[in-house]
């Protein structure tokens, strides 16, 4: 897991660090794809073209970003602009009255999901693993306990503590690096 902040990634990318560029694309790839495919409903071919265009623009214009911590909204705006350009080129324009609520709601949900994902990434690997297994993989306490060598009865309390740490992280009250579930 790359726990580098967006500002650190931007700085490393500007210095020519290929691993940082790969981490940036990995961190924001699904976000961009979700914007262009789910929010703007581009077909798979157009979504792939726009995806490539977004990251080409980000790569070319990264030096113009004034605040490295503004990377996510900058990438989202770039994705929106590229998706709208694609829709215009294809002649599939949508009346303005139909777009704002659906697009804004979709982007808000994506942004919220990315924020939660980032909060999970700041947890200890053990805590992240338990929450991922329970909520994302839909595994039972018993299955998680068996796979991780933890008594099943302990899983519920670790999930509860892990969720509290995520909640605290999202509320901005905790900045400790990699809090544990123990």
C-alpha cells in the first residue's frame, strides 16, 4: 500500500519518479473510469479513450497544479472536461437541464467512496484486512477468524474498533499514522 499523500505523489512525479506516476494512476484510475463510464455513461470504447486522454493531460500539465493536495478535484475536473468533449464529438449532447443533478450526485458518491478508501488505507494493514474481508468480500466472522488465525469472537470487536478509527479519520480528528484495530 502506498500511503504517500497526494502532494508527495505530485512532488515525486514532477521529479520524474516513474513509480510515483504508476502509484498516481493506480490511486485514481478507478475514480476516473467511474466518472467517465458511470457518471457520463460513455460506452467502453469512448471511456477507455477518455481515460487515456485524462491521464495524458494530467501527465503533461502536472506542473501547472499549484497545490498538490488539490490533485483529486483537479483530476475529477479534467475527467469531466474530457468526458463532455467526447460527448460533444460524438454528437450525444444532453440538454443542460437533464445533467446537473445526476452528474453532481454521481460525482459526490464517487468522491465519498474515494475518501473512505483513503481513510481505510491509513489504517494498519491488519485492521484494513479485517474491514475489507467483512465489508467488501462479505466474509463471516468465522471465515475471517479462520483465515487470519484470530478467534471469531474477537473479529466483531476489531471491526467495531476499526470502524471507529475510520469514522475518526473521516472526521479529521485523528492524524496518527496507521492506527491499529487492537
